[in-house]
C-alpha cells in the first residue's frame, strides 16, 4: 500500500509528512518527505490549547482547544498536498493516511490520552482515507498509549545485529529495545529536548539550543542534577510514559543561562543511562528525533552510557521522517487488523491493533 504518515510532536516545531510503500510488516520503502514549520501564531495557539487541556479533568469540548484542532487539521491537509506535489502523485493513488494529531495532554494514569485534530475533516479535505485515534484503544485497555513507534523501529532494524536500541529524542525521550529474538520493549526515558527548549526560550528567546552551543559553554550543577534525578518516576519499572509537562525548568531557575542549559542537557543524558539499566547494553544505540542534531547532548549521552550514540542517518534512514513514516506504517497495520501496541511497549494486556478509519465517502460534506 501507499501510505502517508503525519506527525506533530510536543516540541511544537511543525508538521512532518512522509510517504512510504509498505505491507505493514517487513516491507518498507520510503518515497517522499515534506516538513513544514509552524508559524509563531500556530505554535502559540497549540501551546495555549495544551495549557488548557492540562487544566481539565478529562477531554471535553472547549472553544480554545476546538479552534486549535481545526487550524492544525487544515495545516496537515496543506502538508499532504505539498507532499503529493513533491512525489508527483494524485490523492487517488494513496491508500491511507495515518494521522497522529497533536498531543495536548497525556494522562494514562487517569485512563485517557488527548490528541487533537479532526480525522473526518482531513479525509474530506484530502479525499484520502484516514486512520486516526491511534492511541485511544490502547489506553482504554489499560496501556500507556505510548510509545507506538517500536513496531516500526523493529521493521527498520530487521537486518541489524541484535540487541539494538533506538532512542527517540523529541520533547520527551523514548527508547525501543529490540532483542535477539526480535522481542520488543519500549518506554519513555524522561524529558529530552522539551526542558532544554523551554530554558533556552526563557533565557535567550530562542526556540532551541542551536548545535548545543549554550550548553557547551556551561557547567553542570551537580546538586541540581541530583535533585532532578531523585524524582521517583525514574525508579518505576517500564513500560511507562510521560506528559511533556510532567517535568519543568523550575529546578534550574537561578542558574546562569549556560549552566542551566548544561545541567538540563546532562539531565537528559543521565535519564537515558537509567533507562538502559532496565534493559541492558545494546550492540548499537541509534538516535532519532531532533536531539540527534545536538552534538553536546549526543556527547553527554555517550559519556553517561559508555556507548557511541549514532544518528539514525548512519543506517541510511531519514531521521526527520522516521516518526511520520511510523504512523503511515501503523495506519496500514490498522487496516489489516495487525497489532500496533504490545505488552512490552505500552503495558497493554495483549498485542492489539488500534485506530479508527474515516473514509471520505463516509464523511458528510459541509
């Protein structure tokens, strides 16, 4: 099948759209990728929606959140159109879109996760069948609803010597462990880029620490680092997951800008070390997500873990496209009734599929 995957992460940097050909199992062929940054207004609107969502006891209709959902859905439709132009394909050639939506709150401890976006609106706008709500069924069955990418990581790593670990460094970090028998384990490691981004925005008005330059000039405050690592969440056995807002920059307030950046960067590195202690030492540590572009963070991970972290491009993969490709892959698996989450990845009781199908023909026009 030809499938498009769409991803907008908690870093709120933009939309990734990827086109792959896949059978939802061992065969994966990337075809095209399109990345689109959010403008400052869209980013602010989504951030505000997330703040509102975190203040609520459960997902409910709310004007600010509903408006943001419509806006981001239309931006996703624009990204699909741009991707199809780049690939030289008409919408009728595409079998399905995997639509992740934008996470505004993730509360598996309360039995829900909240990704905004309108799959029916997207199906109508693109003329392509859409699989959305990919995390909902897992959480309803008692799973964490995250991470979902491990089944795609396993397909990509099929030819690698095992065990291998794939570390995704987005707003939150998560680790996929692929054992010698291709068994899967996965869980969130802790904050990744999220706290660093928040700090740099506060002290320098920048979106992120370009090339890790600010952290590279700073010194790690060991007392603050130890206090942050003392959070009991890190001692919980996997599988486990986080909301981006579960940790804040409050512990580093009062530090010099460079020292705060260095401390938060080392904090991310140390959380990866603690995560690996649950599963073991892999033959290779492959790093995806925006954090792979931060040489200071990569060096600190290597120092903390005693491993050489490799950017995912070392395997010939497109690190910018990996998450979006994964949701295209999961949409195909959903259509085929194949599992997308597993006991070892989300804590769900048994392997299970997920997602809801929205066909353009089933969506009434407005």
